[in-house]
C-alpha cells in the first residue's frame, strides 16, 4: 500500500476533523491531504523526478509533516537532516545521498541544485496543482534515507522502503500503541525529525490528532498535555526526568494512556517515579536506524522487568548469535539479530557493508544482549561502543576525532558514564602536552561538534590505557573513572 493512499483514505474517512495542530493553527484531514498533494505536484513541476533525493531540515511544526508526505506522494526520497547536527554532518548526508534539493528553514545553506524555504513551501501548498499527487513506487524502492553514526569513518546511508514503513505502522498498531481511537491526541514533544515523527501515520490512519510542540519545555508539556487531553506521547528518558520535576504535575488532570519512550534505557528509579505519577502507561521500544523503532517492545504491564527491552514485535523475529552466527542458549549473551519487513533494504552505495550487516538474511544490530526464558531481551553491551545520551546516538570515534584535532591532544578516549537523567553521560579522557586543560578543551569543542555529542567533562591523564596492540581500552577507562568517582561534569 502506498503512503499517499493512507493519507487520502484518512481524508475520506475523517474529513474536516482536526488532523494536526501547532500553536493555534490546525489542518483537518482533508486539508492535510490537499496540502501534501499541492506541494508534491509543485516539487515535480520544478523539475524533480521520482527517485530523486531531497533533504529536509525543518523545525517541529506542521510544515515538516507536509514536506515529509509531499515527498512520499511524489515518489521523491526524503533524506532526513537533524538541526542538532553540524554543518559537516549535513554536508556529508546531502553529498553522499546525491540529493538534488533541500527543503529548509533558511538556517543553513548547502550546495544543492534547488533550495526551498518556508515561504516557498507555503506558496507551493497554496498554489500547487490540486490534482491528487500519486506517484506509485515499488514497495522495495527507496522511500526515505536515514543515516547511522560513524563508528568507523563516515556515517552510512540506510535505505528505508515503503514495505518497511508499512511494517513499522503495523508494529505500532498491533503492539506499541494498539488502542489508538478516533479523536485521540498524540502530543509530539520531541523532534519529529528524530523519533516522534514515526507516530504521525499510525495516529492519522486511526483518525487521531497530532499536536506539535515547536520546542520541548517540561512545564509547557504538562500544561499542553492537560489542555489538549493528550492520550499518547513519546519522550526519551531525559525528558521524562525533567517532566517529573515540574511542580504542576501533581495537580494536572492528564489522560495519557501511553507514555512511550525509547532511544535510551530508563533508570529503574525514574520508571518507578513515572509510574507513580502517570500510572501504568510506560511503553518502551527498541530499534535502530536499520530497523526503525520496532525490534522489541516492553509493554506497560511488563515494567516490573525494567532493564529489559521487551519482547519482539509480533511481526519481527529476534535471535542471539555467537561470533560464528550460531544461536546461543537461552540466557547467554551474544549479538542481537533481527529479521522482518521492518529491516532496511541495505546501505546506500555500500554493498560490502550491506552484505556484512544482513548476512544470512538477518540484521546484525551490533548490540550485545540476551534473551530470558520468557523471550524478554536484555541489552548487555554495545558491540560498536555506541553511547546513547539524552536519547541521541553518540559514537565515541566521532568525538575522539574532533578532540584529536585540537592543539596538544595526543590521545583521546570517549566513554559513557551512568547517569539517571542522560542515560550515558558523555565523558572524555585525553593525554598530550602538559598545558592541556579540560575546561578549555570543552570550550574549544563548541561549534565543532553537535551539543549532544559534546562531553560533559574532560579529564587529562598522563597516559590512556592501551592494549598490547596499542588500541585504547575504553572499557578500562570507563571502569577506572567509575571506580575512582571521577568524571563529574566540568561545565
């Protein structure tokens, strides 16, 4: 089924009911369908052709959703950009994908053939041809492209298809948010460009409204959730912590049936506080760029198993394998592998990495975990040293490369220290000249790396522990920091 047909059918079924709202502005289901038709037709009229890649860098708001689904209707391939990333990262994604155009808010300028700003988008939504924009694409053709973090070199483009998108929606409606009803409200408090956007279509097809916060603020979240009677929201654990700290929360009359979270583990103490405040409504999802959002799910009734990432979704298989790709006994740790229509088609222009990651027909996630006798997954480690801080992926190699470019830094190790609020608190240890100063290095990183990747603290050591082969031992660095109670953020 084409994504555009889902939007057209929702318009037929729900008509003038509110579909999406932001700061006093609302589009009905019929109006959203019409706006995405006009923008999609206008983009094709500008000379873009089905299959062309188009970058989208827009803040939270109605416009970003119009852009996303205009691209889906017109056969164009969305390349997701995140405003929290740096110019270097934007440039790499646009260049690597071969994007011909950018739809943005004017905050950055990239070397592309065509560039459309917010005024252009508004004009296209008003003046574009009103005929249905319905360019069908093959189910396994690229629909959109995500990008991994660069654990070994630059980040890789992930080809995500219509088949995978439909599978993700099915996983949501069957397992993650199965009780969405006509007239419900999804409160988008986190970036639509990150994870919250994946909730839009499941709610749209069921006749539920999406309410968008332009920027997350915990106090305003409580006010908006109460005023709009939000039934579903998504937050990373860091956001949940700040919401729980709001003095008005205890008196707020909320109607949340699902407080969804993911992108990072939740601390047991935070889960307990959240359940005391909201009731048994917590629902966790585990996925990755190569299998968006939906590998396993921890249901509200299973939150006595905090620390688990839940059971596989109904349409996803999960197994744990050893270094020879052989399944390990129940309870033993190994690499988490997944199979199902949610899995990516492959990496963009990278057949070797595709073959390695999808060998044997299974997605090799790079995460180390174990399955218990009841089928619950527990993540033990990250094979590729991935850190998750505040719900965002941080790859130590990326941060280390920037540190090593600073004067006087000879060696660098970046690790994640346990933190109730952030999940992993990014911390660095460096060695080099005697003049190195942690606070000065932190300041030097500003503007050179995305804020969420920037270490919260930097220690200067005479030498960083290494293996006999000269490889820096990140685990030993982390263990030493924890054992000696070091690593407090030096801000």
